[in-house]
């Protein structure tokens, strides 16, 4: 397998209209597929978030909190997972249209969590896909949990896990802001973009970023950053880039300079 693996997360806030339930941002999905294709990477794992497909349903049915014993919640789990499958299909279709050999990989069918953390993740199928030259496309999902019956596994937990296991060269997180700021840039005009953050600085920053205002069951930017810490500790650099702006993702994937935040160990 190529040593230069990139693990890329496409944020739900970019590929969906986060304030409109079950509404994809199709022009953004198509544009991102084109940008990924034009970067011509040798080895790539793609993970996407839930946006207005996963989060409103997960919230409505309290999926993250675990199984409450009621049949109505089972239906809620099914609906949440199915909404993610529908979003995943849009992403994979767009990638295939750009001649990327993308294959949908559904986390709930083989990953188990224990109290919301990844517990078992048989990697053989993914390893084979990568060895053959496919681009696996995973997503934040409603998954089965040893303690809680089921829960929500965020795409962010997935990318850190995958980057560590496969010793990825880098993680790129495509979001709808220019990177990490001193506080929430959507709430505070004075928020300043940070071009480079070390692990040590990250811990202080965590308290300042603020919660996302959208109904994000996995916790928005602070949780996103928290999830990256184990990967950064292992030496994986994380680039947080605004992929809602045209060409940014393509430049980032090619290693060109782009307005963003780099999170590194030192
Ligand atoms: O957007 C959450 O994934 P995320 C997925 O990566 C669901 O946090 C189903 C809400």
C-alpha cells in the first residue's frame, strides 16, 4: 500500500444545507468530487459527515443516548442510518462520475462501539480496497454499541482511528469556515484565524471555540478538535480547510498553500 495515504473528511456542513432537513448541497458535492479527482492522489480514504441528513434524525430519536427499549426508536435508528446511506450515495455517485473508483463502506455493518468509542473495527476489507486502489467512502453513522445498544459514531472519530491505524501522512478536514479560530467565527466577528496550532496550544483553545449552533449531536468544532488529538499525538498532521470555497480543497490535497489551520504535534 502506498505510504502517502490521505484521510479526508468532507464536513456535513459543506455537502448539505445544514439548516434544511435532508437537503443535499449538490453543486458542492459535484464540485468537491471534481476537486478530489483533479488532485490525482495515489491513496485516499474519504469519510463524510451527517449534516442535515444525520443530525436532525439522530437528535429527534435520541440515537446517541442509546436504546430506550421502544420499537419507535428502532425505527428512528433505521431512518437515521438510511438517511446517511442516501447522502453517501450522492457523494459516491459524484465521485464515480469523475472517474474515481469510490466504494461505499457502511460503518454500522462492521464497526462496533463501546460507550460511543470504537471497540471493534475489522480492517481487512478496507485494507484490501486500498491495496487494490479503490477509494473507500465511509460516513458518520448510527452504529451498534456493546453497552448502549446503539449510538452515533462521528466521522471525526473514524478519521482519527483510520489515520492512526494506516499511519496516514495527513488528515484533511474540510469544513465551512477558514480553519480554527480563537473563538467561534460565526458568533464572534473578532475571532482570529490560527494558521498553526500545536498539541499544547490545542488544549487551551478547546475551551474557547464554543459549541456549534446547528443541531449537531456529535458536538461541533470542539469535539472535532478533541477527536483529532490522538492522531496528532502519533505524528499525523491535520489540516482544517474551508472546502465550501472553490479550489481550496484541491489546493490542500495537492499540498499547495491555502488559508487553513495546521495542527501538528510540535
Ligand atoms: O457529522 C454524524 O457524523 P458527523 C453522523 O461526522 C450522524 O459528526 C448519523 C449524525
